[in-house]
């Protein structure tokens, strides 16, 4: 009887050991598989700089007349821009176009540094990148491009402050910041835009309507400037209209009327820099030498900007078409 029990214990223990052995083998296989899996996917999570097309960048730089130090400087700025999340395609495109246009390497660095600065403060760099690319295509002087970039970034920062606390998707915020920045560039003051946002909030306007009215104000402001109205007087006109209007439509109409009245005063006193008159509908009509569109003030040697583009830069805003607002009909500020 004892022999039978001993035999049974040995059989049970043998089965247990066998089971443990199988489990041990499975564990080892799982560990090996996990290790191989992590080893294979690890490069995908490495620094973005590893994915930069260094060969293409080196080819561009080799074609340049830059010194070794300058080549390294541009390469480092390129790497930093891409590491920050700026499009590799756009970045390399700027490098290539800059070299083709014989742009000074220090100015190339300034192009990229401005875009990086925007990225660092949470502002979309795309409008700035588009400005650089457009300026290079039109062969605008690098100094002029940099001046435009600095003004654009400054205006975008102001627009970002104006939108602080507003409920917006990231995509819509980018669009509105770009629109407000263009309005600032065309002479609409930040105080006037702040008041527009307040009125729009009170009246439950959609973001699409906000875009429309800020573009309209930018057009009126640019036209007034073209007709010789100074910035101080223009700001007074805007504030007067904004304080007395009960709707954005009436505000824009009041601005138009006040501009017409101011032009009449300047013409009668001989201080207007342009010959103007108001037609029977109250619209201001300029003499033929005054641009009919909100086009560029400075131009490069490349193709002219299409009529209708706004801004006081050498090239268009680059903001692209504005998508339809899905929030139309409800207040975007609540």
C-alpha cells in the first residue's frame, strides 16, 4: 500500500514538474517575443531628427556658397525646426529656395527662427511659412520678408491675446488668429477688434460672422488709409462707430459714412492726399491712381499678387480659404 502511495506521489510530482517546465518555456518565449517587438518598434519612437532627410539637406547646402560654419548653422536651424514639429517638406523647400535665390544664410536662419518662435508660444507657424515661401517665389528681398514676418508674428500674438479664454477648436482658433492679424496689419486697432469681439459675444454671433466683419473692417481701414486718413483719425472713427452702433451692419455703415465725411473735410481744407468724392450711394470713389483692391504695397520681382488680397506686406496673407463655420447660429463665446 505504501509503495502504491509513493508511486502516485512521484507521478503527481512528475506531472507538476512537467507543467512547470512547459510554463517556464512559455514565459521565456513570451519574454523573447516582447524583447524583439520592442527592439523592432523602438526606432519609430526615436527623436524626430533621426527621420530628417539629411542627405537631401546636405545636397542643398553643398550647392550653396556658404562657409562650413554657415552650412552647419543652417543645418542646425533646419533640424530644430523639424524637431519642433514644423513640416519637413516646407522647411527643406525654404532651404532650397533660399539657396537658389542666394539668400544670406543668416537671413535663412531668421526665417526659420521666426517660425520656431511662433511654435514655441502656441501659434500656428503655417501663415509665416507661407509668407516665406511666397516671398521667395516672388524673389522679394530677404530683409523685406523678415520685416513682414516680424509684423505678422507680432499681430498674431496680439490676436492670440484677444482670443484668450474664448471657446474655440484649435483649427478654428488658427483661422481667427490669422484673420485678426490681417485686420491689425490693415490698420484696425486691437481696441477696435476687442470691441468687435465683445459686441459679437453680446449678440450671439458665430465665428463665421466674426471673420466676415473683421475682414470688412480691414477693407474699410485699408481704403481709408489709401484715401489719406491718418491712423489716429481712423481709430477715432472706428471707436465712434463701435460705440454708437447697435449691430455690426450699422457699425460698418457708420464707419463708411464717417470716412466719407472725413474725406469731404480734407478735400475742402486741401489736406487730402488724393482726389476723392462720394457718390450718390455714400460709397467713396477714388481717382484712378488709387488702387481699387486691397493689394500689396511692396512687391517683389516675381508675379504680382492677385487683386483682392489684403495686407500691408509684400505678398498675400497665405491664410487660404476659410472653411465654413460649423457653429453658425450660436454664440461662440459662451
